[in-house]
C-alpha cells in the first residue's frame, strides 16, 4: 500500500477570504472572534479538499506566516514586544506588522525575507546570545482537535530546529548555532505533547537540506535528530525545493522514521538516495510539483514509480514536492482562461486529485483509474503538439543568437562621450525610477476600461492626461531626465505579458507573497512573440510634451521570467532568451522612434539566484546574456539604464558590470551608501544612481540629508559618474509626498553642482 499525503495547503482561500478577513480586522471592522472563526472555517474547507489523503497536514495554516507561528510555539518573541499589553493575537500582529489593530504602541515589525527561492516572505526570527525558548503548543493542540473532529487523519507540521535557526538572524552577531542546545529540549517537549495527544507522525521541515551546508550545520542536524529520536512520535523529515545532492548521505542517515524529498527535479538523485536509505525508513517522494501550475505527466510518473512501489512496499509515500502554498487554490474557479490552456493546468486542488490518481494506480492497478490517466495523457499530448506553444520562427531566432547580439558597438567610455554630447546633462543629473503615483483616478479609469464602461479612446485620453500631468510636474521640479510615469501599467510584468503572445492570465490564480499580500503571476505557456510595439505610443506622446530627454521604460527579460509561472517543457534559460528577443525589438522600436534614453528594469534578477552557490554561475551566465541581448543592440548614442531594487551586490558585482548598462540605479538610501563599497572595490566602470531616499516610507527627505548621502557616494564613485534619484518607483506614494521629496532632491543636486 502506497500512502498519499500532503505537506501543506494554501491558506489564503480560493477567493482570498483570509486576505479580506485580515484587512477588515486590521481596519478595526472585524473582531478577533470573527477572524478566528474565519480561520477555523478555512481550515475546514481545506481539510475537506484533502479528505481523500491518508495524512493531512495540521499546523500549516497561519494567520500571517508559518515561521512566525513557529516562533510563538517556541515562545520566542522579539524582546521589544514581550512586555506590551494585549492578547496573544495583538502580539502576533505587532511582530508581523509593527502594531496591531487599535494599538497606538509603536513598535517595529519583524524583518521579512524570502522563503528560500520562492516569492513567499517570512518573518525572520531574531536571536541574541540570551535567547530563551518556552513551549506554547496551544495552537497545534487546538488545530489537532479540530482536524480530528472533522474526521481527517492529522499529521502536524512544524519547522525543524536547524532550519528555524538558519532562517533567523543573530541581532548581536552571536553564533545562532549555540542556541541549539536550548532549543532542542523545547522541540522534545513539543513532540512529547503531540505524542500525548495521540499523534503518530509529525512532519518536521528541514528544507535547508537542499542548500550547501558547512560542517557546523551538518553537525547541528546530526545533533538535533539524535537528541529527538527518543520521542514517541515518528518523525517525517521533509526536505524540498530541490535535490539533496551532497547532503544525501547525511539526510539518509539521520535517525528519523521517514524522509520526504523533492522528486520533481532530479530522478537520478532520488535513485541514489534509495540506495543509501536504511531499510526500515519510509521514503516520501514529492512527485507533483508544488511550485508550478502544470499538470503532472501521470503515465511517465507511474512508469518510474511502479518498480519503486514494488521494491519499497509500505515504505513508499507520495506527496507534492513541497507545500502547495506556492500555487493558486482551485483551477475550477477560472471562467475566462482559454479552455485549451486551462486543460494543461493544475492548481492545488487539482494537484491533490492527481496525487489520488497516482496512489490508486499504484495500489489497485492503472486500470482502476483508466479514464483519469487517459484524460491526463490526452491533455499532455495536446500541449506537446499545440501550435500555440511551439513557434518554429521563435525557436529559430533563439538558435541563431550569437555573442555579437549582446555586444554594444563601442566601449562605455566612447559611448558616454557621444551621449553627453547630445543629452547635455549637468553634473549630478537627476531622474526618477519610472512610476509616478497610481492615483484613484487612474485605477478607476483602468477598471472602467476593463469592464467595458469606457472605450479605448476614452481610456487612452485619460492616460494621456496623467502622462501630461507627470511631465508638467517634472518640468516644474526641474528634473533632468524625465519619465512618462507608467500610468497605463497595472503591474510591471503583467503589462508586458498581456501584450506578448505565449502568455495567459488567470482570474483567481493568487499566491500568498506575505501576510495578506498576494500576487497573481501571469502564466507563460508558449514560445514568446511580440505582435506589435507595446510602449512606443505612450513614450513618444510623453516625449512630444517636453524638450528634455524622455526615458523609455521597460521591464527586463529576467524579471518577467522570475515573476511569472513559466514552462516546464524547456529550460528557463531558453524561455528567458525568447523574452529577451521580444523586449529587444521594443528597445529598437523605441530608439527608431527617437527615444535616446531607455531603462530596462531588472528588479528580480537577484531573486532568481539558485539556492546553491555552486549553481549561481550558470544562472548568471544566461540571465546576463539575456539582458545584454535585450539592451545592447542600440546605437552608441542611446543611453541604456537599468534599475535594481535591492541592496546586496557584493557577490554578483562582476555579473552586474557585465550587463554593461550605461547607468544603473539602485536602492541604497537605507544602507547609508555603504553598499556602494561593492562598486568601488570592483572599480565598477559605468554610471551609478544610488537611491537617495526610501520610497517605502511617507517621510520627506531633507535637502541636507540628500547632500550628505551624495557626498558619501562621491567618496566611493567619481562624481562625474553619479546620478541623483530615489530608491525606486513612486507608484505607491501620493503626489503630495512626491513633490516635496523631489524638490529636496533637485535642490540637493543643485547644491552639489554649485559646490563642485
Ligand atoms: N520602473 C518601475 C517603477 O518605477 C520599477 C519598479 C521596481 O523596481 N520594482 O515602478
Ligand atoms: Zn526598484
């Protein structure tokens, strides 16, 4: 008998019920009781969808974040909130968001960072040398009772002790690993508590097993599981987000009852693991991707699994590769998706149905699910052969890519002279990152247009008015290189996806990014073609309103790739190059239309870095090549900008320099310009615009502070290569914040010029 189970279910709700419930609570429009009732209801819904599984996860539901939940379970809250008044829920949201509903006690929120290589963000546990832990198992115990009452077979899910430490940050630079000794007794107590509740299996997540581990961390894993092995529950140690590679031996031999691994990426790695695994251990294979939205090839999966099932018998478990948190809830809600494309997809609910088909095929023979297998095979065959997926001319264009395509005609030094001659910019030129406030008027016009309440001509007129307004404001401010303001863009990826062929859009394909925030990644299903220019009309309209240079604004191929659900039937590198060729055409069209400054945003380039450093090189090779293909077909006199909104460049600075953008604008204001060290040490040769104020905050920067920051910058980078700009785009701000902030920025640039 093969056992089927799940590692975690999306908690946001098929209609984002949790998002709306949380936001109502935070606004003070719903009570804590109403919020808890909603949580209970969502868990019930989700368990019902999983009722056909042998084991369902319990404890995967979180009101805000599963890591924050774990911190509460371990009685580990940041010092600064510990003694504040209020309920546990108040405390929870204080750590999550800085303050809770109706709470005037100002307190800084916990830091948030990406959960491995996903787009989910967790609240970072904060450690010091004095950190202590104390068990609070109430959440798990309550949810266990709730699951039992519903008649499902519960398997509690917790973040493992070593991953928990790895995810946290030592605030005092102490060694986090030293806390393991204090942490393990609390985990042991937790497992005992669960055992006393009659729990048989506990899923303990240790995804750090798919990263590179030095000797200390390997040792920590050994210590932890040797110490926990006396507990009365069986531990299913779960690793996910990639193959185990060099951690296989370690993982196979930790003293636990079972091991779950991601089996979607590297079947050879799994085969080797099976050879290493002691004969009494359960092996759970994650055969259905929890990271993409494609149907699984059930026939091919069974071909692989059948001999394994024979060999492993009762010891074989099947599951999705990771928690389904990273995929949307239910494909059935989609009413507008093209039926052909829809038939290729599976969201969380559909993935669990696939899992049941696999389980039944193994346990009762393929004949028992013949119809399901036939339908799956037919959908896959249709996808494989669809002319909407495969466009020979696009594949030929990718095959014909040469190094010359990504090569500017002359070196930066020669280009810079030509650009200076016609752009005639002052020292410390000022610009912005692209977007201006997305006002309620803009949003209303867009939703009216989408709903058919206004026509295309009216929509265009409304957007042109916004563009004209932003040009007027920029001229009044005295900025040097202007932007059109991106009024017409709902989102920097969706806007381009909607105009490219090979993309589809869901209505409800929401995935939690953090807390109540969700994203709806577009679905890249086919070879990419650009039927017509996407931005030229807006940019040339903006240019027609001013004699100053207007900066064309595009999203780069790597960012489009990293913020989409992409194909699993070809390497990411190939998809990225297709995007690069399409955006390259847009760049060249802008240039032909007379636009002489073009910015290509790569906000998500860093995000795409693989979990293992040994694989960075390969990723950066094709990512940077894709950018170069996009950008570097222009004439020497055309100035290419790129923008990246994050603040770690040290380890990728060579790749950044290799992009060869004439100007890069980056987020720096909160690092006090220190992150320019990476550029200084590398002797970065081109121009840089270090952000001079944080756009995430409503605070208005002062002229003096900006001058001070730029002076610091000028100690690191020659002044003639510095630009003055905000950290990022201004779309989330209001005009009454933007104008005084940019006034201060322009005045600061003038002061710097006068002093030079
Ligand atoms: N051009 C985009 C904007 O200004 C860049 C956004 C980003 O970097 N995330 O909004
Ligand atoms: Zn940015």
